[in-house]
């Protein structure tokens, strides 16, 4: 019966060098070799698991960064919405102020004990000298700014948006003067008109000034005819160049300002 060959516990490794005649022999215990093999497998598994964990963490970090960026953008959008709401509230307030301010001011009574009549029904000849001077100082006859007429008054119903005033083109910073005595009833900012002024004069007249570079008077301030009240500018969404948009209203109705100026305004032609 053949004898069973005994299994070796060592693995021999022979290294032969070209410079040495005697080869070098190394013996490695098979148990140690198996341990290294198992350790290598464990290390490889740990490396693979580490990479998998790394990519998972990296993916979570990217998702977190993306969420932070989306939250930041959402916060910016909310801030813009708040700003838009503030602007809408300001516009609504301006519209309310404008509507209320253009609804009429005073009624002129006859120089008798009779009841008051329509504002335009009075006898100018019966007014005293002081009353006549007061009357003319409350009529917007002074040209508000020196410049050229770039667009005139046009209330045609055929237009989508009638042009209810004069556009006077002038360099930025040109003085804007009050065309008559009055009280400032609005001085502020609107989205379309930029810096806007509204002045209430006597006898139901009101004047409006848009796109100012700067307003120089405040609400409820009394102004005199010829006083500098603003500077020509290019403010507001609908302005395309430095100019003054000037309107005249009486008892809630728009009028052609050119009919009230004491001199003919120059044109670009």
C-alpha cells in the first residue's frame, strides 16, 4: 500500500541573481501566506466599500449643495416678490393719490351773496386787482423747463395709451420750475414715471411732472411761480431719454398744456 505524501507547511521561493552564483532561497509558511491572502481580500473589500461610501457621501454632499443653491434662489425670488409687492403697493398708493388729487379742488363763488356756481362761471371783470393777480398766479402759464418739444399732447381715443401731456427734451439736470403757485400733493417714486411731482394750484388746476432726476420739494410744501422744484432726468421704466413729461389737469380732466403757456415752446424741427 502506497504511503500518503505529507503535505508541506512551507512554500519555497528561489531567487536567482545574475551576479550571484548561489541562488537565494526563501521559505514562507503556508498559513502566513493564507493570512496575507485573506488580509488582501479584506483590504480590497474595504477599499471597494470605502469607494462606494465615498460616492454615496459625495452624492449626498452634491444634493445638499444643490438644495442650498435652490433655497438661496428661492430666498432671492421671495425677496424679489416682496420688492415687487412693495412697488405695487407704492403704485397703487400713487394711483389712489392721483385719482383723489385730480378730482377737483375749489369752487369759485360770485362776488355776491348768491349760492356757489360752476367753477368756470364767474365774472373776471368783477375781481379786484389783488384777486386778478392771485388768479393768474394760480394758472399754470409759465413754461416749466427750457428745452425742445419732442412730443405733444394727444388724447385721441384711437391710441392705446393717449399722451396726456408734453414731453420737453432737455439735458439732465435742467431746472424744472413751478408754472404757478401751489402746494405739492405728491413727491415720490413710481415704477413707470420715476421721480414724480404733483402740484395743486387754485381754481381746480393741477400739474404733474414725471421722470425727474431729483425732486427738490416735498409733499405739502408751498411753492411759488418760477420756483425750481425739480431737475430734468431720465428716471422711470418708460423713459427713453432725458426729458420732462408735463401734464395739466383741471377738475379731474386733462388739458393741453401748450394752450396755457405764455410763449410758444420750441420744437426739434
